């Protein structure tokens, strides 16, 4: 794993954590989105997992583009 792949993975992990927090805790959202209420723990975890899996796909695509 080179530096680009590590950076993509770290950014993806941070994005997944932010996604979980924004879905789970409505007081952290912007004013116009606070009225929707909190997602369940499972729903927020699923959203964060989707973001992280997309990021891992980007890492794999970058690895394949470099020639593996």
C-alpha cells in the first residue's frame, strides 16, 4: 500500500465516522436538517459502512490503475 492508498483509506474512515455521527445525532446537523430526527444505530452504521466500502473500492481501483 503506497501513500496515496493510505491517504484515501484514512479520508474514507473519517468520512464514515462523520456519516455515522450526522445520521445518529441530529443536533450536529445544519438547522434545516435537524427536524428529521435520529436514525437508528443499525441505520447509521449501515450508512457509514456504505461510505467506507465505497472508499475501499476506490483504493482497489487506484491499486489496479497503478498495475497492482
